[in-house]
C-alpha cells in the first residue's frame, strides 16, 4: 500500500516538475525572444535617430555655407556690421565655425584706419557710343565731342583700371556731415589699406535731338528686371535697348560683378539740367514727368543721387563772369518748379561750365540748401567753407586725356590703355 502510494506520489512530482520545466522554458523563451526583438527595435530606433540627426546637421551646414558666402559678399561691399549681423541671425546654426567667421570680420574691422589721402571727383557727360556718328560728317559738333566727351569704350576700359588703383565709389555723405544749422564738417571714412574714395558725377543727363542722331543714348528706361538701361538709335536708325549705351547700366553691372568698387552701394551723382529734360523725358508733360520720377526713384534705390546742374545751363546773367543774383535766382526757381518735383531735393549743385559764382551769389546757393558747390579743377582739393564745400572735379574726357595725360596717368589710369583710337586727331 505504502509502496503504491509512494509510486503515485513520485509520478505526481515528476509531472509537476515536467510542467514546471515546460512553463519556465516557454516563459523564459518568450522573454528571451521579446528581449531580442526589443533590442533589435531599439537599435533600429537609434539608427533612425542618428540618421535624422546627421541629415539635420547636413542641412544646418548647407545654411552655414550659404550665410558665410552672403556675409563675405557684404564684407566686400563694406557692409561689415550687416555681415556680422547676418552670421549671427540664426541661433540654430550658430556654432564655432560661425563664431570664428564673426571674429575674422571683427578683427578686420578693428584694423581699418581712417582715410586721410586726397579726395578725387571725376565727371563725365553722356557716352559716345557710335564714334562714326559723333565724329562723322553729319555730327552737330565733332570738335566739342572730341574735347568734352568720353566714348563708351574708354569708359568701359577705365573702370577696371580705376579699381586696380584702389578707387572705391562713395557718396558725398560718406565724407561730410551737415548739421542742423547747415555747418559742414569732414567725416571719417574707414577703408581697407590701399583703397581710396572716388566721387563721380555725370552732367547734363538729358538727351536733346542733336545727341540722339550723333550716336548717344536717347533716353533711359527701366527694363523687365526693373533695372535702369538705355535706349539708343543704332546705325540703321532703329531704337534698341542697350546696357552699354550709357554710364548708369555700365556702372550698375560693374559693381554687381565687383562689389569692392562701391562703398556701401554708392554709385554716382546724376546732374540734371532742367531745360534738357530729365533722362529723356519732358518735365512739362505730366505723363513723361511720371515716367522720369519712376526711373529716378529706382535709381536712388540702387545708389544713384540726383543733383542740380541748373535749369538753363546758360552763360550771360546765369553762369559766367557776369552772373547776376537775379539770373541765378531765376534759374534756381525754374529748377525748383519743374525738376525738384521729379528728382527731389538735393544739397549738391554742379555749376554749369564749372563757373564759381562769388559773394552774395554763392551765399544764395548756400541759403537755398546747396551745401556742396561743384566746379572744375584738376589739382585742388575740396575746401570746407563753413556752411558749404567747394568741390573740384576732373573731366575724364578727350581734352584732359590729351592735355593732361601725365597727370591722369599718375593719378587715375594709363591713358594709353584707355584712349579710343577712333577719335579724330586732337587739335
Ligand atoms: Zn554741363
């Protein structure tokens, strides 16, 4: 009996052990499999997370490279603070690389010294695009053009040579301050070593009929890209659009290619002569005045300044040895009436024929708000006279390239590399 009982008990024990083994193997196996699966999943997740992070960092690096490129373009255009601001503008990508870029610009700026050399101002008239017309048998004044004009080819040759000499286009306002009382003082301009400021002005920017047929531009327009460009009558008598027929699009394109040629976007001064119209438009015809105003506004945005070159541009009582106060007033009033509504106020006056009016006449210009009186002189430097600056300018034209070749070669460019051989013999 006891034997039978102990046998049964043994069998039960074995069954229990067996069941226990089966259960524990199953459960253990389950947890082992689960552990393995979890481990695998975890790895996948980590891999995914790493991959995501790598992609994100790649995108950040692309942004960094783009921003550094944009900042270096700003630096070449003398926009230092703007460049630093741009580099710091996105905290998500600001890392050690960006910090060292900022530091590089800051160190560069800290090394800049105020410019103390000569201040040069050069001027031009509208460019001769077709010398065969300007100097040909049908020309209105071939001799005058040979003296006082520059050809498009010469102008295109000058720009890179001026840049090589370190010249940088600036605005008068980069060089002088005018306080509320009208007192003018010199302002410090900081330029990199070897760079020097250059002011340029273009006189008589209107296009009378005689010029149109003599191989000069006929008017300025805004093209489809909202850029100022010229219209010119070509040799076949057809009006064509050209970016090389006038100073303005040539300078715009040159600065675009060489930002280091323009200090903070400065281009030049556009001297409007009232009675010649405004860039090819008649200020007394409302629809034309409106077009001229649109072009003016756009050119101001792109670094050009509009200044007075008188209304009449006439000698006698206006601008000559015999100028009278009455004449000068009459001229200025006409300019205010017809031209200022289009081009806005300006504190720059370009004297016709370079005539420097004296005494109460000069005072009249100051009282009218013209702080800068521009005449013509190849040697002297600007003089601050309390509430005004008398500023000399040099004409870079046929006359000066012939009569003052050595001086021009010494100060601006090698005349032999610029002079247009299509000009008639200079007499
Ligand atoms: Zn003039």
